[in-house]
C-alpha cells in the first residue's frame, strides 16, 4: 500500500516533468513543431537537450522566434562563459533533460540560424559575443571552453556566423551600423577576418594539420568573401550619403589592404599583404566581380600599391590570361597602378592623378610593356572586331598604360628602365609590326605607334642641341649627373646659358624638387628650375632663356617622335 505522501510526491514529479518535443523535419531544411510544445523549447535548451539543440541549429523552425522565445538570450549567456569555464562545468551547473548536449559548437550554429531567420537579432549578437570572439580568433592557442577539441569543432561555425552577419548587411537593407558595432566592440576581429582568407598549406600548415585542407579551404573562402564585402559594399558604414569613402572609411580600407595575411604570432616576418594576396588569388580564375571591385577600390581610392602588387599583376597578365575578358580586366587594373592621386590640390584645373616615375620604372622592368604587347599579339584581331561591336575594350586600357609611360618617359628612372628593356621590346615590336593581321587594325597600329614613340623619346638627347645620342656618345654633367650632352662645346654653351644657375648635386636636386614651382618645373631630362628668380638680371634672363629652351626641346621631341599631342591631360592624335 502506497502512502499518501509518496503518492503526492509522485504526482508532483509527474506534474513537473517536461514533456518531450515533437518536431516534423523536412528535406528542404525547414521544420515544424507542435504549437503546444513551443513553450517547452527554451526549457530543453536550458537543460542542454542535444536533439532539440541540434534541430534549432540545423533547421528553420516555422513560426518559432529564437529571440522572442528567449532561446537567443540563453545561448548568449552560455557562450559568455566560454573563456573561464569548461564545457563540463557549464553543463553540470544545470540539470539536463533528455540526451546530453555533446558539443558547444551547436550553440554557435543557433546564432547563425538567428542571423539568417531574424535580421533584428544581429545587433544583440554583435554586442554580446566578445568572449566567443576572443576564444575563436586566437588561432595559436585554439581554445574554446578551455578545450582544443571544442575549438576545432566550432571554428567553422564561428567563421560562418561572422560571414553571414557581414553578408546579410551587404545584401539586405539591414542596419549598416551592425557590422561597425561588431568590429569596434571586438578588437582583433577585423585582422582575423582578413587572415582567415589565407588559411592554406602554404601560409598556415599548422592549421591544415588540425582542420584538414578541405576545412581550411572552406574557411578561406568565407574569410575572403567577408573582407571584399567590407571593402566593396557601396552602402556600408565606411561611406557617406553619396557612397564615397569617408576619411575613416579610407583609413579602414587602407588598413585592410596593408594587413599581413599571416598572424604575426605565427610568422612575424610575413610581408605578404592582403592586396597582394587578393591578386594572387585572382590568378586562380575563381574570382567574381566583387573581388575585382574590391581590388580597384584598394588601388584607386586608397592607393594600396607596392612592388608586390605590380609584380603579381604583371605575372597574372603574362602567365595566366587566356581570354580577352581577363586581358581587359588586367590591363584596366595595371593602368591604375601607374597613377597617383594629387591630394590638397591648389590649382583647380590640375588633373587629380599623375603618372609616377618610380612605379612606372619598376613596372617597365617587371615586364609591363611586354605584357601589353602580348595582349596585342593574342587578342589584337579579336579585340578590333569587338571594339566595333561594343565588346570588351582592350585598346583604351592599353593606351592608358602607354600614356602613363609616355608622360614620364624622359624622367630619370623610367628612362633607365626603358633602356634596359629596349632590345627586348624592339624585337617584339618589330615582330608585331610585321604581322599584317595586327597592323591591319587601326586600333592596333595606334597602340604600336605609342610604343614606338616611347622607345624613341626615351633615348638620350643632347640637352643643348637636341641631337640623338648613342650609348657611347652620352656625356653627363659631372656635378649633377643629370644633363646629357653630345660634346664639350654644347656643355659649355649650356652652362653659360643657364645650367650654371640650376646645376646642383643629386641630393640637392631631390630636395629642390619638393619646393619647385609647378609652372617653372622642367619635368624632362631631370631639369628643375628654382621657384624664385635670381636677383641678378643677367642670371634671371639666362634662366628664362633656359625655360624656353626646355619647352622647345620637349615640344620638338614630341613632334619629331610621336603623333601624340597632350591637351588637357588626354592624348589627341593627328594624322596626315
């Protein structure tokens, strides 16, 4: 006979028992739950029921809100303890219901489902995942709930969560401040996002052993896409109402472009920057338009250009381009590499960009002209047909490249670079000029004429009489090592007629360049004129004569060796 007290306790336990939840699962990733069971879901989550947690992490449960039900808050509370407690300690603090939860990575998957299903949850998640970010972004210790195993199980889910937050804000009209909150509240997250994109056997062999090559490849794809969405989103927190980068936006994009792709804790000597890594990735032909947009923003808007970027771009063009469309895109980017923006313009009519001597010289030595001639050889005939049909515009972009080289072809560094490649370029140019299929196109011939002009102009000329000089005939001023002459008589005449006023040592020449007048600057053959005219009337007259002499030499060089007249920053062609 059962006593009344035992009977009452049994009835109370039966009354307090939480019923099992019945889900209906579908192959399309959706699920249904019985309406009268919805109120018990949060109790099963608190009780670490593995089945219920897995369903919420993997399925879109119809008519069930993770935020309104309180499930999201419970999950975030669990994850806040991931730094200081083990998973067992967290689990033992609450009585379990049903089958015990096996891994805390399912909690991260539930956050991911919340982002996908309810965009309004993102701000709450961004503000409360600090401990989770610190654990998962530490790729050297690799500890989550004080366990390496849990970190390995959860890193893919965490990377996907961050990617979905960024992508949802980029793709939808969600609050753009969410990503800003996520990055500002979690120091080091931006660097980790950038470096995830380069988890490979080449860069992080330690991680490929832990996560397998396939696992690292999946994370790398998500990391790369997250980074380019941050750069290329035209409506994010980095831009103003006119969709232009703000000053803070430029600073952040510049930071992204110049961040090393490998953690300093793993390899403090890594010199491979994100912008270079992006170009290397685009060689694989797996890139999309948004990757190209991000690269253009890095190069044009924030000037993330160094020798590595130039080298990789030219290598891409020489070795990996097999189609006209790819050649057009490579030529388009390569042309932008040679130009630099002018900041704080003082003259309203001055162009916002100018060709840079050092960059152009390095690009020529790396094979830029060879790459363009290779494009003409491979695609010249096809591009001529497509040009008439509004197809891919190869010729305008190659002309832009040669226009930049043409502009600085008499500057010291570029001149030396062209001379070093002269024989090779001349040989290739003669081969193309003898190909009637190519020269039959007016556009092709126009580009080849520009190359011929560059080769002619970049030769050595006497600074006084403008005589063309061979290598053995060149005589330089012993003091400045800049001005060249054909004879001692021309050197003496030039000295008496103005060079004595402007001649300076190479170091003084570099210093003077910073302060010289824009209007009085002789940009060719390394000439530079002082900003203030000498007090001596005779010296001032000699200086003015020298300025006229420089202008006449420059004009004669262009008229004799090129059909190009420079008007308002554009090359205008005159034909007989």
